[in-house]
């Protein structure tokens, strides 16, 4: 009988993998490489319907999935109680509530 890995364990493993991939992405000097790490992380998470933690979700563009580096390819502004990310790659804005 093949041993099935419980879903929870699978999710924990994938979450660790996703976190590691994001960490690796942050070390990359080449944005293309960083984006590749993000893509792998996204796909791994998608495969098992894992929700990417909020703090990691903000690290890439929701529209073009570029890894966002403030002052490099993204501008971060705080307006009222919202954080506004402006992706310089695809020229899209993303808004997040500050307190949530
Ligand atoms: Zn973008």
C-alpha cells in the first residue's frame, strides 16, 4: 500500500518550499531569475491550492508576477491607510489595506 502524505503535511512542505524560493528570489541580482523563482513558487502553491502568505504575496506583482524590488521596479506609497504598490514593469497599481 502506498503511503499517502496527509494534505496538511504536504501543505507545510510546500509552504516551506515557497518561502525558500522567495528568499532565493530576493538574493537574485537578475530580475529574470528572481521572476523564475517566483513562478516556480506560485506553481507549487497552485498545485495543492496553497494560499501564499500575505507577506509574500506583496513581494510580486499580481498582474505580471514580477518580483518587486522597491525603488527598482516598484514604487511603494502609503496613502491614508492603504499601501499602494506601483509596478514599473506593467504599470499597474496594487492596493493593500495597512491594518488587516
Ligand atoms: Zn506588474
